[in-house]
C-alpha cells in the first residue's frame, strides 16, 4: 500500500512539484479515500457526488463516481474536490480544482477523467483550511470585544468600529484580525478574551450564509511589520444562524463551523477559476 509522509505535503508550498502531487494521488488510490466532488459549470454547482481515484498518470486522473443518477457534463465543466488524509491520528482536509477531460460508463458504472491538478491545497498543520480574505468579501462584518474592569463585574461588549480592525485570513475554525493598537479596548485584550462576531457570507446564485459566532482569543501580539496594529487570532467556540440566533451550536472537534467550511471552499474555487 502506498505511504504518504504528511510532512512532505505540509512542508510543500503552492509551487508543489509533480512528485508531491502524484504521491497524494497514489495515497488516495491506495487507501480508497472518499473524495467529495462538486461538478461546476459557468460558476454554478450542477452536481454533488462522491468519488474514488482508481488510476492516474502524468496528465490524467480517473475517478469512479458514486451516483445512481445520470449526469450531463458540459464541455467546460470542472471538478472541485475535497478529501481528508490522516495526519498524526487526525483528519486533515485537502482540496483541488481541475478541468474534466472525459466521461464514460462501463458495465453500468460512471467514470470521469480529469486533468492532474497543479496544486493540492492543504491546511499547514491546521484541521481547517485557512485563506486570505478581505472585508469586502464578508459584508456587514461586525465585531465586539469582551470588556471587564473587575473580575466580579458583569460582562460587557464593546463594539469595534469598521476603521478599528481589519481581516488577514479566515478558516472554518477561526479568523486572524488586525486591531488598532491605539484604541482603549486594545489594551484589555489578552488570551482567552471573548469575541462576538456577526457576518454575511455571500454565495454565487444562492442565499447568503448569515452567522453569529462566539470566539476566544488564542494569540494577541504586536504586528511586526505594522506596529500601529495588534495581530489577534481567534478560535470559534459556538455559532448560530442569525435568523435563529437563540439556538447556539457547540463546536465539538477541530473541524470548525460546518456551514463555514463550504463557504471557504467556494471562495477558494472561485479564485482558482479566476
């Protein structure tokens, strides 16, 4: 059975070489790794299926598609693939996007041939894929910081103005912010300070995802390149849909907020297509 040293994937960067890519494909084939597939045409998801890698060479990957329905694949269709590898006893998500080259049926089973991906995304030792993001991509993002002047005082929330914070990156498990170092609340923030957020996460041709999230600060340091900012890394601990904010959901594992996973991968897919 093929062996994959997860470290070789984790250590690799966006300029992955062919050896790393084919090691990953060999791993998914040998371990019969389930691959979650979105088939996309003109920016829209037209099919969502599960697949297995059954063969690959220097130019093509052959996937067996688990589907009982007949599928029409337009000429310009592409695959957005998501799967897990096992790393140190934990699941690490990986993803790639590439064009569909061919499709066929054999003995009643459905197969597609796709181009070998030029890059397989990974999580840099995180269980949630982290991507750079801007405020414009998350409209109406609002941020509140826990404030206490004494240990026995009731918790209060201080709202940050839009000009007082910025976003560096996001994952389904947390966000890295920049916080204005000159505002009063910046001197109160420390590890485990609670953060409350609300935001609208837009989809293409779908209803936007509207979330409220409770988080805790995991890292808070002066930004080395811009001393007028603090870097504040937060981790989500509970979440709710804004339309049903009375029902808060726990996050029992390291995989983050489930609906936010799909949004992050949509952003990645749109960027790679662009």
